[in-house]
């Protein structure tokens, strides 16, 4: 079992060295941006809704087509898992930062008046 994980880790390491870093970065960024833009609705009626993520979805499909044709479906799956984990990390980062209190603009005005 341990050898299997070591072999899979070595294969993944070799894969990420061979896939062009531009493709990896563009795909990962497009997945994160699609998730962020999914909150903005472009068009909606009773049977169709189009959100902002569709504006960059073509980029992720293009990157996946390139990876699948050049390196195979297993490489595309590993790249997708990497992008999902990166997206999850960004979501957790945003959730943590949203809990941090921000100073009120009124408190700044009051402090400047008293000086």
C-alpha cells in the first residue's frame, strides 16, 4: 500500500513537471475565477439561468482539451483534482478573512476629529 502511494506521488510529480506551467496556471485560475463569478447572474428567467462563471469557462475547457490530448485522461484527472484542492484552499482563505473585523469608517472620522 505504501509503495502504491509512493508510486502515485512520483507519477504525479513527473506529470506536473511535464505539463506546461502556463496550462496548469490558466486552468487553476479559471476554476477559481469561475467559482467567484458564479455569484453574479447575467441572465435569468423561469427556465434558464446564466451566471458570470460562463465568461471564463471556455478557458478551462480549452486547457483540459490540451492536457487530455497531449498527456491523456489520467493526467487531466490529476490536474482537475489539483485545481479543486486549490479552489477549496482559496474558499477557506476567503471564509477566514471574511470573519476578520474591519474598522468602521466612522471610527476613523471620530479619531481624526479628536486629534
